[in-house]
C-alpha cells in the first residue's frame, strides 16, 4: 500500500512539473506574440510617420515652384510655414543688396512696423543670416528656457549655394505644437533651399533678365 501511494505521489509530482513547464512555455509564447504585436504596431506607426513627412516635403517643394512672382512666392512660403510647420507668428525677410540688414516682405502675428528692417546683429537672426546655417532654439542645448520663450524659435536662411537671399523667422508656435523637432528642421531646410531657388528665379523674371 505504501509503495503504491509513494508511486502515485511521484507520478503526481511528475505530472505537476510537466504542467508547470507547459505553463511557462505558454507564458513565453504569449509574451513573444505580444512583443511581436507591439513591434508590428510600432513599426507601422514609424512607417506612417515617415510617409507623412515625405508627403509634406513633396507638397512644399511643388508649391514653391507654382509662381514666378516674388510677392506670391512670399505668400506661399508663409502658408507652408503655417500649415506644415505650425507657426502663426513669423516673418519672411529679404537680405538687402549690401548684406547689412533684412527687409520684411511677409509676416503674420508680429508687429510688422517693428520688424520692417532688421540690421544684422549678434542675435540668432544675425548669426543665421551671416553663417547661412539654420538656428532652431528647441534643438539647441545652449538656449535657456527664458530665451526660448522670449526669443525667436527658428531662424532659417533662404540660401542658394553659399549665398543668403533672405530669412524665415518663427517667433512662436501654435498651441498644439509645444516644440520643433528634427522633422521640422528638415522641412524648414527644404523650404529655405527651394524657397531661395524660387526667389532667385522670380527676381530674374521680375527684373526682365534670365535666371
């Protein structure tokens, strides 16, 4: 009797151990499936975001070549900044021939008279105009929170090769957009390059000379 009970007990233990092993294997299998699903969802989100970004770049590039009128071009640039970047406090400037000051050509949400003409100083606007390099406060570590609130959020040259023709300056963002990100930098750089090319052509046509 004792031998039978001992045998049954060992058999029961073996069965329990087998069930525990199967349970652990099932848990691992479910965890892997969950990770696969999470990865799939994450990857799909990344792909959709990248596609959306590429569409924005394509739309911006196409629209900038819809006109050869300098004034209309400035309006298109402004519209693209509002709708694709997310700013309604901005100024678009042309650099004076002497290269010492910026002249306001289009604006929204700012005091146009105050920014009618900006001599190039040592501020971010002047630095970006002199170097030809975009300046984005949200992507810099040397900008304080106070400077982010009170100064420009982005200064992006309209640059053709090494020549700066003008500047796009964002002074604020829409409420739903707390900060600029790397994708915004790429879009603004495209607007700066394509906008400068379009502006150069428009100037030539307006002056009656080939560009």
